[in-house]
C-alpha cells in the first residue's frame, strides 16, 4: 500500500535541512525500490525548500509511521507538521519524472534518457 508523507519544515530551518540532507537521502536509499515518488516541496521561486512529499510502499500504516519516526529530518526536528495518508494512483504519469527519466512513447513507461 502506498503511503504519502506530507511534511512541512519549521520556519527558518534551511540550515538544518542542508546539514541533515545527506543522512535523509541515505535513509531514503534504503527503501528506494519502494518509492513511487519523492522530493522537496518548493516555494514559488522554485528554489526554496519548504518541506517534503514522499510516496512509499509499506505493508501497513504502522510500518509507515515507524519508518517516518526514524527518518533523519524527523529525528532532527526539521518538520513543523507531518501527515501520512494512503494513496492510490489512478492516473498514468505523463509529466514530473525525475531528472534522467522520461515518459516513453509506448504507454508512459519510465525509461532512462542516458546520453
């Protein structure tokens, strides 16, 4: 079951986010094969990070909650608020692929755009 984590940073926490970010990315890498999508929430300038949005497959809400409690940004106190919701994707993805990926001509399947 996919759980979406909507996580908003505390005001004035940009330095903390940058300091903890390598640990956060390493923690995400441990569940990389179960991530549907993940990335920072940004302000309208497209640069300033405001929080995180993660969609990850877990067996249960309990497993998702336990994972989030041990997540480095959470442990560091970065987030002002956190919510976890079950998510069901009902629409084929056409845009928003991670850098280095693109929608294929055949069915919108992700594929590498390696050069």
